[in-house]
C-alpha cells in the first residue's frame, strides 16, 4: 500500500444482511481513487431474482420494477472481480460490504476477496472525536460533502470516497507525535486501516504555537481569562440597546423591558420572578444587564436545567454577546469533577497492554481530542459508551495530587477550572451541581429554566445507601491486594514489611465489613421482603415506625461499618500516594493495579457518604414528616440488590436557604405561572407570592394562531381498557403516517414500550424510523438521532416534555397521549399528598393540578421555537375538554382554542394544514 495504490471505495444495497439466508445485492457503487483523486466511478443495479422487502424499497427508493431489466450478479460478477483485483477496498462499515460481496463472488464460483481493506467508520470515529453520529449521511452533511441520494450505492460510494480524502487530510494535519501514536499499533484498527494511516504519516511537523507537548500528550495551550471591566454605561433607552445589538441581534421591546427590570433589581434582596415567553430571547435579556454589573468580586452565577443548555450558554450565547459588546466576558463552566479527563490517569492506561481493541481505539480517539479541547470536558465527545471500564479509570475524581506526584499537575483540566474561577465574571452551572455544591455565593444569581429547580433539587439531594455496592467495592480492593490467579499488590510489596502489614490489615477490614453487610442484608431481607411474591421491581415503602424498627435492628452494625470504612480508606489511600511518589520504582505491569485500586477507593468513598448521612440523620428521618423512605430490591433472589432510599419532598426551606446569600436573585423561565399567577412556583421555593414590583410577565412574540393548530381527540383511547396500548398505537399510526417529524409524549415508560412494539407491526413501522426512549436508546441518544432525522417518530417520556429545541421541520407534530399528572402511586407523590391532606388542603387542587398544568405548557412549548415554525399539537385525552379541571388547564396554553374532532378527521385536517400527503 502506497500513495500510488488504487483504492476501490464500494457500497452495496442489498435485500438483507445475510447471503447464506438468501439475501442478494440489488445495487453496487464503486469509486476508484488514486493519488488523492477519484479517477473512475461505477454504478450498477442488479436483479436479485427474489423479492425486495418493502422497508428496503422505502430506504433505497429502488423498486422491483427498476430491477426487472438489470443483469443478474452471475453476469456482472466476473467484471467486478477483475476491476477489484490488486485494489485496496474501502467501505463505510467494511465488515458488512466486504464479506457480503466476497460471499456473492464465492456463490457464483469466483475466488473470495483477499484484498486489504479500510474502514471509514473507524477512521471517522478517531479523527472526528466530537462528532455525534458516524452515519455516512450525517458525516457528509457535517463536512459539507455533496451527497444527493443517501442509501443509493452510487451516491454512497462517491460520498465515502470524498470522506476518505477528507479524513486523510485531517490525519496529515495532526501533530507528528499524535500521528505516530495513531500508527504505532496498526492492529488496533479493522483490517488494514492502520496501515493506510502509516502511508500518509508525516514526521517532524513543526508544532504550532497553539499546541504544547506535555508528557505523552499534545495539548492546546490554556487560555487565561482576561480580567476586564466594562467602563461603558448601561444602555438605558430602547434605541441605545437597538444600536448596541445591531446587526447580531434583533431587539425586542419585551426583551428591553426584561433588561431594565434586571438592571434596576441588582441591589434588591427580594427575588425577581420573570416569565419570558418562548422566542423572546430571555438569555440575552438577563446577560446584557449583567455584562455591565458582573466582576470577579461580584460574579454572576447562572444555573440552568441541563448540561446541554449550560454548554449552549458558554459556547454560543455568551461569546456572541461578548463579540457584539467588544468586551470580554470571562466565563467558567462548573460541572462535577467526573465530567473531566484526568490526564495522569489516562497516561497510565496507555502503558497497560491488556486493553481490548475497542478500548485502545477509544484511547486513540482521546489522543486526537486532546489536540482540540481546551476544557478536557468529556461531554464534548458525545459518547454513548462512556460507562466502559476505561472511563472509570480516567474520569477526574477532584484530587490533583502535587507537582511531585502528578506530572500533569500544571495542565490538569479540572485544576485549570478552579484557577479560572478567580478571574471569572460569569459562572455557569446546572441545577443539580448548584444544589449539591452551592457554588460562589457572592454577587448575582440567575436561575434559568427555574421551574425545574424544585424537582431537580428533590432528586439531587436524594440519598441511597447501597450496601451491596459497598461490599463489591471492598471485595474489588481485596482482589487488587491479594488475588490467587492475577497480579496482586502483595507480590509487588513482598519485600516491604511495613506495607505488607498494611495490606493484611486492609484485607482484615474488608472481611469484617463484608460480614457486617451479609448480616444486615439478611435481616433486611427476612423482615421486609421474604414474604413478597413478585419477582421484579420490589419496593417496600417505610413508614416512620418501619424506619424506627429498621434502625433498631441494624443500626449498630451500620454504625460499626461507618467507622470501619474510613479506617480502611486511610490505610489504602497511602498506596496510590506511594505509587505516584515512586513511579520509577514500579514496573509497567503494576500500573493497572494501582489505577484499579484508585478507582475502587474513589467508588467506596462515594458510597460511604450516604451511609454516613443516614446514620447522622436517622432520628430526623424517623421523626420528620417531610421525608419519604423506601427499600428496593431488584429481584427477590438477589439479596445484595437491596438499597435504602430517602429524600426530602418538602424542599422549599432548603431552596430558600440556598438562594438567600446572593446579592440579587432572578428566577426566569417560559413557564413559571399557573393560573396566571406566580404563587404556586414561589411557594415551591419557600417565598410568599411576589408583589407587582417583583414579577414580570413577558409574552411570546410568536403568532400562535397562524403558526399552530391545537386538536383534542373526541374518541381518545381510554386508560384502563385491556387494549389501551393498541388503541394508542392505532391512533398514532393514523395521525403520523406521513413525513412530518413527530414527538409522542407519554407519562409511562411501560406504556411507551408497549406502543413501540405495536407500531412496528403497523404500516407506519415499515417506512418511518421509530425511536423509543429506553428501547432503541437512551433519552440523550435518541434526541440526537431525532435531530438528525427527516422521517422520524420519537416516543419519549418525562425528559422530552421540556429542554429540547427542534426548530422548523425538525419537529412539526406533538402528540400528547395523556394529561401529564404525576402517578399517585409514586412514594414521594403519595407522601406529599398525605402531608397536604393532614394540613387540610386538597392535594389535587394545590399540587397535582398546578404541576400537570405547568407540564402541559412545557410540552406545548416544544412545538413553536422560531417565528417561521409551523406545527400541530394533538391531545389524546378527552379529560381536557370534558372535565372542569381540563378546561382550566386549557387556559394555560397560548390563545388557541382546541378543535375537538375524532382521530380520523384530525388526521386529514392536520395533514392538509401541514401540507403532508397521507399514505
């Protein structure tokens, strides 16, 4: 293989995935590359002499009629075989196309392929480390490669050829040191992909000033925050604001009103409640005034609902405003330490020789990423496999070591974040981190997407005692120290009597701790679960008396365990310290031992905290009426899956304490009001209803009557019926059997899954991509997939009611399957209702209805995100029109009167309005 080699880029369209099962090629595309140029292309339809499944016809737009006059593979096989002779075969996912084509050759009596092969999927995964999708259509779109007919072999082959050339150039632009790291072990890549990179490796490239080599890594030089003061005066009038923001932003009068209110509120110790309608530009509404107020001494802390929104502020919104103002806005992102890469730990994994191929491929991806990232934030990688063993080893724990023990101390990513906090004017975090860590309390606080803060706080402050996890972590520590069949620290320290004694002491503590846990688990099982017959998802709510009884039975043993573990950790943590201090003393094979030990020690430290918290607060839990506790068990036969959970569902006092130290607090969202009042939301934070001077209601600029249609099905599926999931699936099939991107919202994941399986048996399942939360992927994964789709139906639950932004034709239809009330069977909901009843309040009126109304508003808010958007909102729950509370909920939506029609009529009406052709 060299620069003159001819590379044959191939793509096949087939009737299925297995030649042996009778599947055949229906089209082949070939693009020949030599010396960096496409020199020839070939496209040929092939008669498979069998039926072409409908889904393949829909995917490829190749119909049986088009194949009638096409040659059989037996006719063109010899020509193709000769063309491919002495070439290197390239494909996007080569382990499909290469063996399939080879099997087809063998089927007609020709030699099997023995050509070298290159996989562009793996090349892209390594060389484009922050890309969210490696499908060919998504890569070509991102790179600006023309790709007219995805899923047609001719177009795909040419596009793959252009992708290969693009990736080759990207590889050559990497620093020579990084190139050498990628080519050092070509066997890591599929087939001869690694050898291909060796051909194009460039040695001795001069390292640009923006990069530096530290140890094994090429890193971007960190940018020091510039501490500047905005000496300009705040723009008081709308004309001044309009001139200032041109041409980047379109100024809106409502936005100016928000800016002025926040600027005037800067010295107030009473929170300001702002409901800013969707599309009003609330981020700019609060950022502009604070650009004139914030400083390192009086920082602006912004907390928002999700990591996605947090990153959007830091990487898009704030830099754009800074450029417009010609003013630095030094900003720091605050996330938990585990979001960041620990360079030292990553270095140690590179010395390990026992990693599997996929882990080593992931290491190469990280090496390329290090030449690009300034933050070391692992979220930039947009990975879905970040639970792999590698990430347990390389995630930061918050411990930096010292310059003597950590060769990367000076460039540690998490350490840089802590240093930058001193110069920052703006600190951006998320609600969960904010609640748990209570960052910088000097200065100003903006709670964006504030309606989510109470529920996030309840979840973030919830505690789980996982005794089985503690036992497993301790046993893993014991294995690292003394394992009869694997490398062990007892052997490493065989000649060190002092440490050998410490190791034996640790083992003794592990064995005592494990015995305690065995005894506690046995008692909990016998008392709370032994009589239960259900096999899965076992839950045992704990009353105050039950919790008192639990502590009486196992409290002393838990207290002993909580004393024992810190002693164990004190001894065991001396070992990694010794390793880092005397790194040259140890051999390479020891590295993985110490790294595994550190990972297990960190895990045990984290698991210890809830146990200590439970012991410290058990009397409050037993006596209190604002907490809810429960025991869970994954399976009746898995005694070590028993966990103790508790949470405080009355969160208002905690939140008020959290917010009170700030100089001023602004709470904003598109949905803060219920029944046109801030009273319910203020009560969730422990505040009285705000007076007129501390509330602001700003309408959305959208014209909902022109942009949206609102339907309620008069023949809605009836909950409780035996075939409810079937009714829902049939309704969705009628309503969404076109090409409009559709989001279907559920209250129940079990219902969602049942509907998903039924939809796949209906006509819609044959030609629409159906994504289902928890079935086809995680919420994050399918949300990204939906954003890249053009013909998708997404079935989602709670996390899709808000926080997603799909403008224009990315989302044209929302189907709400059920009014979004909390399930009254949830332990925290049941406890909340019981407390309200005891206080002579109506739980439905003061809690259930306001929460459901707010979620209804949020779900509708997903539909129209831009002035040009157009969409339909369909509710499959006739309680919205037939019940008094439903009519009250309607008033919370924009000024749109629902059209009440049967499902069949809605299907026709909304399809015409959207301009969709029904199948």
